[in-house]
C-alpha cells in the first residue's frame, strides 16, 4: 500500500512528490490510520476562545496541530497542512522556522527542506487565539449562535 502524493507548495512554487507513510509503516509492520485524534472540547456554550488563522481566514475550536502520536506504536506522525495527508515523515510544508533578523528588527521564515526564505508568515505560524466575544467564532452544523 504505497501512495504517492504530488504536493504543490504554495510558498515556494515547487511540486514535491512525497511517499505516504505506507513505505515506512511496512518496514516496521505498522499501519498508519488516516484519521486524526479528536480534541475533547467543552460544550459550545462553555467555550470562551477559538483559533483563527490570519492568512487563510480559517477558524476552528480545536487547537491547530500538525504532529500526532500513534497510540498503538508511540511513533510520531504528521499531517500536511496543504494536502491533509498523514505521513511518518515530516512534510516539507512543516519545515519552516521563524528566524529573528537582528539588524532589520523583524522576523523572516526559512524552509529547511526547500531552502526558501521569505518575509511572509507561513500559514502554520498564523494561528492565534481569539475570545468568543471579540470575533466571529466557528459554527458547527446544528449549533445555535452563542
């Protein structure tokens, strides 16, 4: 069960081909479940904050995450934020680092896999907590407004 996924990197304009987790899973006799663990959230009326992404305008109740632990093996796996595919190897889209430029007194971002450096914040760095009363919280199907 080897899946190849072609990923167009929005930040660097490259087409990256990644082998999904199956190759490494076969090596260790593991199988990666493509479902992600659910964060247990309080009832809607008790929630005081939600997560908002300033670049994508996405909002969600659960804390954004891209790194998970497989409960069966204890092994770390990743979710690619662009494709939503899971894999045992960290995808290039998650290899961004924030770097402080002391002379310019600002931050730039560097992707160690692609070698790209840029001033624009990658989407994975753009999440922030927003108080429910200060914004437009996400709605869930069947939920009433707060």
